[in-house]
């Protein structure tokens, strides 16, 4: 499940896309969210985080939303 993370001030996450790294070895989730839920959608930003799949079920294992910094996708210069 992918949902807000108040500990990182990551609210209102949603409208995600899933893409592979430039070298096709990793999956990334690209989504929007906001840091300050009082400001509403005018304060949303775009984020990208690595995710993986559970080897037993095949279901995606998403990280908790946050602000990084995160490593760049594998194969990106």
C-alpha cells in the first residue's frame, strides 16, 4: 500500500506511474504529493522512489513516501 507519511510531511500522495530505470534493472514509482496539507494542491511536488516486488506473492513493495535525497536510478548518468 502507498499512502501518506506524516513523519516525513508527505501528504496527499497519488496519481502514480511506474517506470523502469534506464538500464531496466529497477522499478521506480513517480507520484505527486504535498508537504503542507493546509496549503492544498497548489503546494504539490513530483517525486520518484525505488520500489521492489515481493518474491513470494509478486506484489509490489512500496516505500513510505518522503523527500529524499534518494539515489538516482540505475543506469542514469
